[in-house]
C-alpha cells in the first residue's frame, strides 16, 4: 500500500528486512513478536513514504503500454481494486494503517496494540476511516 511499483516495493521490502535485523535486539517481548515486527515494518514504510513524497514524481513509459488485448477480458474487479487503492492513498498514515490491518482481518485488540492506541479509539478511527473511504469512492 505504501509503494506504487514493483521496484519501490522491493526496495521497501529490503529496507524493512534491514530494520528488523538492526532492531531485533530492542525487542522486549512486551507484545507478540508479529505485532512488534509489523510495527517496525509500518514505521519503516511510513518513513520511506514520507521521503518519497518529497521527491519529484516520474513515470515509467512502459506503464502506458497496453499488454493485454483480449476482447473478452473483464477488468471491472481490477478497476474497483485500483479505485480502492487510490482512495486509500488519500487517507492519512494512521487511517492507512488501520485499513491495511482491517483488510488483513486483524482483531481490533491487535490493531490497537500495533498502533499504540486504545481499543475504543481504534474502533472510532476505523469507522471514521471507512466513512472517509465511502465519501472518496462515492462523492
């Protein structure tokens, strides 16, 4: 969700792996390992996303090539998914993280632990993020 192309995704994956390796000694065991690992990954993704927004945006010319020419190809689901991702990218960082965790079917307890907020606050923020997405997708 924090990258737009495969190359950036691979760079993010590599940076997350490096940060996990560097910060493993700091894991205190107060939360589940997966929660700690997700938090490190999320912080790394947000940091790199913020850095990337400061750069000049360019587009690869190969993005404009049409590679599939089948007449019977139905791309409605793909278009809906792309619209959802465009809408998610319009949310702030906390809302993106909430939606991402929600889409992974994480329980509110784990979402609140991961983001460092109360369970009730996570539910309220989730409802607001959902409403924001609805308004973006159906103005």
